């Protein structure tokens, strides 16, 4: 007996077949369960390639810091300038950063567990301008893994103002689940 069940209803990927139709690009804001952060030495050229070549679109941009790209739901990539990518080994920028969601109550135990295995593997925790608490772990193969926990949202906070400045507003009374007025 196995523990697997059909869960295609939670995936944007259509069932395989000759008549499969790709979903529309997804422009909603959601808590991302996982995403890649990719350092680049030429942000504009990378954005151009991902958009024109791979079919992603710019969900939003934090000027000079990152470009959030997406195709379908849960296909998120953050492009960041390579000079801003955190390094664990001087002169050796990780080739890839993977980001995984966690919850605030897990942050301290994850830090402790990683440090028990590799004492110098963890940076953080640190709070971000976009309302998360992150820990950055560098694996033995120099992959950067960021575990990120959303903090409770305070509409009067600086983080809320930071998000609003780039066009991200939370749903609330008089708004649909995409933050648009109804």
C-alpha cells in the first residue's frame, strides 16, 4: 500500500495528453512554498532572456535589488545582482539559491539543527523589508538555501509601506483575493 493520492487539483500543471493546454500566467500574490533566487552579473540581460526566451513575466521589481519573475502559479524565480548575493566563501558566489517556506515557530530549531551539523553554515535569522524572517544556510556543496517565515502582517508597519510602494497590497474589506477593489 502507498500513501500517494491524486492531487492534480492543487497543481497548475494540466493533465498530460495531446490536448493539454497550459494555464494562463498567474499574477496573484501568494505565500510561495518554494522558489529559486539566481544571482546574475547582467540583470537586464537575464530578465530579457527569462521573459522573451522562457515565457516568464515580471511580477514586480525592487529597483536595483531584485526582479520577481513568474510563469504559472508556483513557478517563481527571483533574479538578483550577483554583487548582492550573499557569499559564504569569499570569491565564490553560490550558483543557485533555493528558498523554502517555513513558519516562525520553526526558525530557531532549524538554526540549531543546521549548526549542530555544520557550525558555520547559518546566517541569521534576519528580518526583511518584505515582512519575513529568514535564515540562510550554505550547504556543503555551496548551495544557498533560504528558509523564510512570514511574520504577522501589520497594515501600519514599515513592511506594509515597503510592499505598497512596489504595488503589493493585501486583500481586505472591499478587495478580492488579488487585492483589487470590488
